[in-house]
C-alpha cells in the first residue's frame, strides 16, 4: 500500500506543480527533503529516546503490571470471549496500559502476543477474525494515549505558548472516537446496547 | 494542569522505581537505547514521506483542494489545512508527522488549524498499519467489520477534534 501512496504523491505533486507553475518550490522541496526529515527525527527521536527510558523504569518496577490488574474487569466486559486469568487477558491488559502510557514500542509486541493467545483460546477457524480480536484491534487503532509525547514535543519545538493546552480536547476526542468504534463493534457483534466504553482519564 | 501531569509522570515513575529497588539510571539507559534504535529505524520511512509530503505542499495542490472542500468541511468547522492530515493519518505515521510539522510551520501551533491538527494527531492512530500488523501476525485474512469500525472511530475523532477545539478553546 505504501508503495502506491509514496509513488502516487510524488508523481501527482510533480505533474500538478509543474503544470501550475510551481517548479521552483517543487525543486527546493526535493533538495531540502532529506535534511528536513533529519531535523524532524532529531525532535521526535529525542522524545522517543527519553520516554522509552522513563517507561522502561515503569515496566521494570512493576508499575505497568499493577495498572494492568486494575483494568482487568473493564477489559473483560469489552472482550467477553477471553478466559479469566488466561494468557490473552494478561497480554491485552498489558497492551492497553502500554498504550495509555504512550509506550508504543512496548504496546505492539504485547498486542501481537494478545492476538496469538486469543487465536489459541478461541480456536478460530483459520484466517477468520473472532469478535474479540476485532474489538481489540479497533481499540488499538483508536489512540488511547494519555500523554502523546511525540506530538507534545513537536508542539513545544514549534514554539507553542502552552504545548499541553490541547490535552483536554485530545482526551475528549479520543474517548469519543473510541466509543464510536466500540459501539459499532458491539452493534455488529450482535450485542446491541453494549454502552460501556473504556477510556482512562 | 498539563505541566503537572508531565512532571508527575516522570518523577512518580522514577520514585516508584527507586522504592521498588530498581536501578533507575541503568534501566533508563536500557530503555532509552531501545527508543533511540526505534527512532533510527523510522528515519528512512520518514525521509521518503517528508519528500513526498513537501513535494505535495510545494505543488500548490493543497490550496486548490482546500478551496474545493471548503464549503463541505467548513460547515463542521474543520480547517482546510488539516485535510491532508486526515487523509494520511490512517495510512502512515511518518507521513502524518511530516504533514503536521508543515501545518505548524505554516500556520503556527497555536492557530486554529494548528490546534485542530494537534488534537487529530493526538487522538487517532495509524489505522491501516495497525490492522495489517495485528491480523497479519496471526494469519487472519478475513478481518470482518474491523476496518469499517476503526475508520468510523477515526472519522469521529476528526470531527470531534474540530468540535472540541471550537467549543473549548475559543
């Protein structure tokens, strides 16, 4: 997919830009594209390095696991097919906590383990997603992050007066998006009226 | 309030680690090393998408698209500058980073467009990538209603981003 996105953007930009007389800007965009990416990675990569360090402490000290335990009852409601005290439940909880803490690097491997555990527990027919799997993936496509550290760093770097002033809007919007996704999952799953949506604040 | 959350999360985690007898410095270094590696790993993709996105911005087609879409999205107060972000966000995280930095450079992080773009970025994820990786890892090809449900969540997020910024910050 990225193959076509990348090629499509470049070809479209070149044709449109040259046809509308933007050749100068287009050429300079190409010449500065590389250095512009490197300055962006310095900002973003610095934040990733710092927060990965902090989150490693949270993980090693058992804070992540403790928070995962707190979320277990709520997640059991959303994913009713999970075995109580099973592998899938453990990894799902850890995945959600890592997402909440903004630790994407840790969340993905945990999420993949959760998917494998769900497949084994549900004994899914080959190649078919179970309703719990679908709900779980939808939760992961909605951002659960309490502190979007990369975004906040970019805002600070760009000179925002208060980089965090958007956070209440971010939390409300995340909650709304997640609720919409979960409601639709619930409705399509057949349990209409599964009103409960999870979101930490 | 926001600042306190950042300060508390860092000091709280370090303190909790100390209390639990973790060597917080060495653990930080190990984690940071991993974060640095992850950052280095996305540089090639980020360069590809920065090139593509800056060419798109330089071509002037965004202004044209913005004008075309203005009546449609203006009704729900979505700033036209954020349309490229809405399009690329579900597909590519690196692309979204390149787009949002462009918006910050052009309009500023405290402009209406800058704020709405920030909320969009902070409350959505790279949907298609996530679906592909998660289901791919367990060999699931029939993803059922996952993509429609996830895209509904994304669309809700985009609309709510404009709505919450309009109502709560102006």
